C-alpha cells in the first residue's frame, strides 16, 4: 500500500512516499512553503521520482503550518503528531523529539510506547528558530547551509546576548565592525539558537534517547551546542527535515489500516 505525507511549512514543503507504512520510496523538498506553489511542486516531484501516478496512492495526509490550505489529502494531523511518528520510524526508542523549523521550535516528550506525554512550543519569537539563522545568513551574505562550516572553525564563540532577532542583527553587525572574528560570531549565532531551544527543553522532563528534527537539524554547530547545553547525546539523521512528511505518510497508512485497508478513504 502506498501512502503520501505532505508537510507544508513556513519556509519549505516536504513530501514522503511510503510503501507499507514503513519503507521510504521517495522524498522531496522544495524551498517554498505556505502561500506558494511549493506544496504542489513537492507532490509532483515525489511522485515523479517514484514513477507513481496519483491514482495509485491508497491515502495521503497533510501536516505543517500550512496544512489547512491543502484540501486534497484524506487526513490531516498536527506537526507534533507527525514529527513524533516520523522520528520513531528512524529512531524507534526515541523519547524526546526537538523540532527546530523555519518559524518555531518544539520539544515533544513521548512515553515508552511513543505516545505524546507533553510538549512545549516556541512560536512567539523568531530567536531560537530557523528564521533567526536565515536572517543572520542574510547579513553575512552566505546560504544558511554555510553557517555550519564557519561555526565549527571557531574555538571561542562570541556571545550574542540580545533576546530579539532585530537587536541580535545589530549586535552581530557591531561585533563584526569591532573586529570580532567572523567564525566566532557565526558560532555565537548558532549557539544562541541552541541556548534558546535548550531553555525550552529544560522546562519539562526530557528523557533520553533524544533526537532532533526540522531543517535546523542540518546545522552541526547548533546540534553540538544543544547537546552541550542539555548534557545529552542528540540522535541525528540526514532525513531530519523530512520527519514531519514521513510521519504524515505513516499516519495515512495507519488510518487506512484502521479502516480495514480500504483504499477509498473518505475525504476529511
Ligand atoms: P518549516 O517546516 O517551518 O518550513 P523546516 O523544518 O523546513 O521549516 O526548516 C527550515 C529552516 O531550516 C530554515 O529556516 C533554515 O534556517 C534551516 N535550514 C534549511 N536547510 C538548512 C541547511 N542545509 N543547513 C542548515 N540549516 C538549514
């Protein structure tokens, strides 16, 4: 049975196509999120990669900040549910999932069976999210993926004390103009995201094993700083940004199986 998961985020659209609710046949990632044609493009890409026609899908599910604008899926679910499901597909024992996306950060605690026991979300402030890194990469005139290399070269990360992205922007510019080493400033930027996320995590009882999901997971400097702040190892997969889409495809599978494997799911 083929199921499709669609994750329409604030900055990116992701899809995952699963066979039998487990095997990832294809994925897609388009750097365009809610309010764009990114979701449609991501769906087209994933089906094309797998050589599948839409009629061959048993069911689909949509998640993400932009899920309400996508009417073509049979099911919808929160990002919390889908990131947890996707994370458990890759790390079956995981008890805490930290998702850092383009516009928010979430800490999701799971019980031993994988059921969500608690969660916290920072969606009020861009600091501590991918948006903060995007803004800083813009100032430095490098792609956001380039921050990691520079940050990892630093031995003495600069302190970015501003709690607001707009003030932090000025602080970074002042530090650079005062002669601070660029690598140290970039490391400070990455550490600042980690410190903010760790503060969110410390507000609840996080259990190991812990994994990271979302686009910011690709930033090794953030991962390292977060592990130091939490005094915990962090599991990472290069599919981390796709966990939401994978979880949605898994959910579509489970819902279809619950209905006795009927491939003609009613519209939600
Ligand atoms: P959303 O679901 O809200 O669109 P994502 O989970 O896709 O968010 O994460 C998007 C964020 O991930 C971007 O804001 C960016 O800061 C970060 N990001 C994306 N690609 C990379 C990369 N290769 N390296 C580091 N950070 C990245």
